[in-house]
C-alpha cells in the first residue's frame, strides 16, 4: 500500500484529489493546507509519497519539499505553474517529480507509483524545459547587468552610458546573451531569462 499525503492550500483541490486517487494500492492518509502544515503532517503520518503544490501561504512548496525529503517521503510536485525557474527550484529542493494539475487521473496514479518506487517523474512538457535550463550556459555578470538594463527599457546608448562602455560593447554583450539563450531579439532575451529565473 502506498501512503499519500495531499498538500494544497485549496480544500476543494485536496477533496478532488482524494476522490481521484482510488486504487487498490493507494491510500490517502492525510492532507495539509500549507507548507508548514505539510512538514508536521509528513512527520506524524509517515507517508510514502507527498503530492505537493508550489504556491501556498506560510511556507511555499519548494521550502516544504526541501524539509520533507530528508525525512523519507518522496515528494511529487503537482501544480499549475510550469515556468523553468519553478521546475528547477522544485527539482533542486529534492522533488522526485513535477506534474501539472491538468494531468489525467491515470497519469497521476502512474506518477505516484513511480515516485514510490524511487523513480523520477516529469510531465512530458517539462522535460524540454528542464533540459533547456540545464544546458543554458550562465550569463556573465556583465551580460546579466546589460540584460537587466534592457529589461528596464534602456536603449543600447543609454546602457553604454550607465555602464561606462561603448555602444558597440553593449551590442557584443547582447549578441552573446542572444546566443546563450537561443533568441534573436531583446524582448525574447528578457522574457526567456525571466522565465528561466536568470533575471528577477
């Protein structure tokens, strides 16, 4: 029997999940509405798998995941958020998998069973994002600085003045950023870098 703890700040979501997870080898042993409550419940209930939402009050799912995985349970993130930075933060915190809330019941049950076996589970749409994030070379400090100023709406000339470099040097930095991010313009560079958690 796989013991499951449901963690989501919306009671209706927890109730819906409880209703979905009906199988001979699954047992929902409890639920929690916040990251802090998840830590307490995981310690008390000793689940095999924790289904964890990311965005919750008191303590988010990433922080709770980092605290829970060290105590034994496998954590499977189930969320509506699929930005590169969310995925990477959850995986770095120790999550065994990452699924979106639009997953089918069959996919969710299969993912829970896989996580309980110690396997890593990623929704198909997540795989490309994670691989892309891992393969993206980091921006240099100067490239990140130039990109931050682009995000603020400065022109190349204004960026050059602000950083005491020539406009040609700004263009060189931007071309390197475009190449690293696999984009071809300033807007795409800012959007992609923000999506990947490289810019705040």
